[in-house]
């Protein structure tokens, strides 16, 4: 089975508080580790679409990544906007974490599904959107196309970190790419606290869309297929 859980925001130093986003973040790291193996079996896979560790470099991130590696199942990780530790795939793969796989301009095939994706970016109708953001947004669209094109002919699951949702709650160009490629499942995270108000889920245009942000799903991996 394939599960998903985004926004782990692990911090082995316990110096970074997430409770500014609500009381449901209390003891969230302990809850993640307790819930994970209750749901996920050794033969399962968990998709982790971003914001994995608060560490600022790979050496410190290793402590948090090692904890994930020791949990049940295989894991496919993707960079979020707070994953400053994420460097080259070569350096990350050299950590030697055997159950960890990293999605960046590539794809993976798991249980008959092609796993594709990219980080995404804030929507074009965001009040803070700049010319620089336009460059990032365009690049991320290209990366999603490249990831899907790098996959095979199986049914598709797309991972995004940012939601494919505009400020007016309409679906944006990241959704359009998924629609064009007949993606079956689209998951995303990033939204916390009041951000949950723009969440869109359900079967939309034959795509099953789910928000898997940690605090939204009670820090428990949810089954995708």
C-alpha cells in the first residue's frame, strides 16, 4: 500500500516550535513516530512531499532523516520550502539511508504506480507574487512536466509541496498539467492553521486530490492506494 504524510517539520534539537499554527502541533514529533508504525507496514511505501526537517545543513538533517529511515516502509521524499538542508541528489544518496528515495527531476515506480512531482510554488494571484516568483513558478511547472515525462506508462501519483490552488480557491497550472497527463492521484501539503481554509479535496476532473499536511491529517500517514 502507498501512504502519504507531508510537513513532518522534524527538529531533533526541539528548538523550533510549531505551536504558533495551533495547539494541535503539541508533541507533534512524538505523535508522528507513534502513529507511523501503527499504520504503515514494512512492505508499504510512504510519500513525504516536503518540509521534512528544520535542519539548515545535511549533517544536522541526517539525525532527523535517520529517524525516518528507521520507521516501517520505503519512503519517497521531496523538497519543501523549508528543507534548506537539501543539496545535490548525489550527496543525499550518499547518506546511505536504505529505505529513503529522493524525488527531484525523476520518478519512481511503486506497486504499479509512477510517482512523480516537484515542489511547486505560490500561486500567481498571491499578493506577494513578484517577477522572481514568476521565474520560480515557471521553472517548477517545467520540473513537473519533466518528472512526468521521465516516468513510464503506469497510473500516476503526483506529489507537490505547495497546493495547486490559487488564492481565489481555483485550481492552477500545476493541476492543469496533471489533468493533461491523466494523473490519477494528486497530493500536496504546506498549508497549516488558517491555511486549511483554502484546501480543496475530492475527485476533481477524474483526479483524486488530497491534502496531506501533517496537522491536517493528525500527523498520521493516510492511504493513497
